[in-house]
C-alpha cells in the first residue's frame, strides 16, 4: 500500500468540527480521545476593520489516516466528511507539489 499524507489547507477550514465527529465515530474513540482536534487561534485584531480567527485541525497520535478505509478505496473519515473540503489524502511523493497548489496556510501530516 502506498504511503499517504493528510494535506490540510487552513485558509478554508470553517471550524465545523465534522472531522472530529467523523473520526470519533469511525474509530469508536472514548470520551476525551480524538484522532483529530480542531483548535482555535483568535479572534485577534488585524487593523481597525479586520479581525482574524483561524480554525486549525490537527491529527493526534491516534490518527492512522483510516488505514482500513483507505485500503478499501475510501477516503479517511475526516476527509470524506470535511464540509469545507480543505483536507486531502495525497501520496507522499506528491505532497510537496500538492502543497504548492494551495494557500500559504497549508500543511501536511503523516501517521506513525
């Protein structure tokens, strides 16, 4: 099976937490355990008329990129349920090129 990374473009994350819920349901994690968490940075003032409030999804050490789902040809639960479509499963060898096609607020994660 090829190695994959999870590409997340924070520019478009709406902070809906659908990824958290989908992951918990898919894996049956107990209360207090998460495969991905959405953190909040802000709100903070940019200037007199603008504020910024970033929502930042971050996979945890429990994330396996839904190895079972991916082996069945499906997307990871977080990617499948992302309402803002700001997450992608990308083969590792294509991560750098895929990141270059996104906003400056893009990052990639790889499971252990």
